[in-house]
C-alpha cells in the first residue's frame, strides 16, 4: 500500500495577482490531506473520499476531481484500466474553498501512487504531478497551491515566462484563524471575471498592480524582520486591493470585520474569494481563541492553525 500527504495552504499575500506574474507569499498550514493507494481486489478503479468538508463541497467539485485524477494518472504513466487501484482520501484538512484542498489531495495522491508503484520521484516531480492534477480543478493554475502542498513552510512564489521561482522563508510559526463563509467558490470562473475586468480597465489595474508590488516587497521584509504588526497592516491593505478587483463578498467582509474588531493584527480574504475563507493574523493562542470564538458565535466555522 502506498501512502501520501499534502498540506493545506493559505495565501497571505497575492491571490489573483500571482496569475499576472507578481509575487505571492503563501504558507502551508498544520492540517493536511492523506491518500492511501492499494491494488483493487475486484479489478475496478475506486475512489473513497473520507475528507471532512464544507457541506456540498465534494459534490460540487466531483467532476473536476475525476478529471484531476485522470491527469495525475496520465502524467505518472499509470493506466488504471490495466492496473486498477483503490484510492482512499482522509486527513484533518477540511475540504473548502481557499485552503488549497484540491492541491493537498493532488499532492497526497501523487505521493501515494509514487510509493505504491515504486516510481522513485523526488519532490520536484511530485510537485509537477500535483500541478497536472490542479489543471482538472482550475484550468490554468498558478502553481502556488500545489507548491505549498508539497514543500510546506512559508514560500515566496513567482510565476513568470521563464517558469516559476520559489523561495522558502524561514519564520517562527505564527497562529492564525481561518474563518469559513460556508460558500464554495469556482476558481476558474472568478479568475476569468478578473481577467475580463482587467481587459476593460487596463489603466486602473496597472495602478492596482503597482500598489500590490509595493505591498508584497514590504511584506517580505516584514516576515524576515518578524515585524508582525507590519505584516498585519499590509494584509489589510492587500484586502482593499482585492475588494477593488471584485473578488470579495458580503460574507467575507463580515468575517474580516469580526476578526479585526476582536483584535486580529490583520485580516483579509484568502484564496479565490467570493466565498471560501478569510485569514486573520492572531499571534499567540489567547488572541487566536478570542477571534475564533467570535466567528463561531455567528454560526460560521473557524479553523485554528499556524503559518510557517
């Protein structure tokens, strides 16, 4: 039997902007998806998805998941018709929009298949396989989610014409809260809408991109200097830019406001937007618990985890 694991992730800076070649800062979180692969006893391919989820997430993503696994099989040169397998997904990462659930499962499945079929792949090739799987969910993924899922840690990620660049940033782990709107986002649709808006308002988007580049550069310095106050301030500024490009929503705004009112150093949407998750910077467990409980009082789910 082959076993694999993929970390969940949160984007601290740069969702959507990373698609256009600007740097993003993302981090793996402590929760992960696991995959077990074994040869099928009845000669048929089977997927058993035991991941916890935002209600309706797995059903909504089912066709994308099927396409994703086909792409991973193809990349790895495995024909499930000739060598049928049973894949079981589990772990403690809640399948939800904004937490890199699809990338975590792709990384876990690629690792488990690598082990079961003795392919001898290193992390770079596992990451390539996970990226192929992400295409089933997102069409043209940025690559940031699967990179965080495979390598872990805090990562500066840039996608350019000459390929992707990744730099690991060493920090002491910082407590965060992820607030869940309970809404599942369609990444392909939202990214497409942003692209259309950019084409209509080139001048405005150039200003937004320039402002984001400043934010990302200052955020990188703040992480290296462990300036948590500055990181939080810049997260708030990043959120304003995401509002401007039209990817926030009423539910996300409510969670951001609750987090800030209860002491979060910074708070913003994370991931696709228009649903999914909000990230709040809450160093130390007392503050983390205060913000998480305030979110839970509204009936929403809050995840307590760490970045770095």
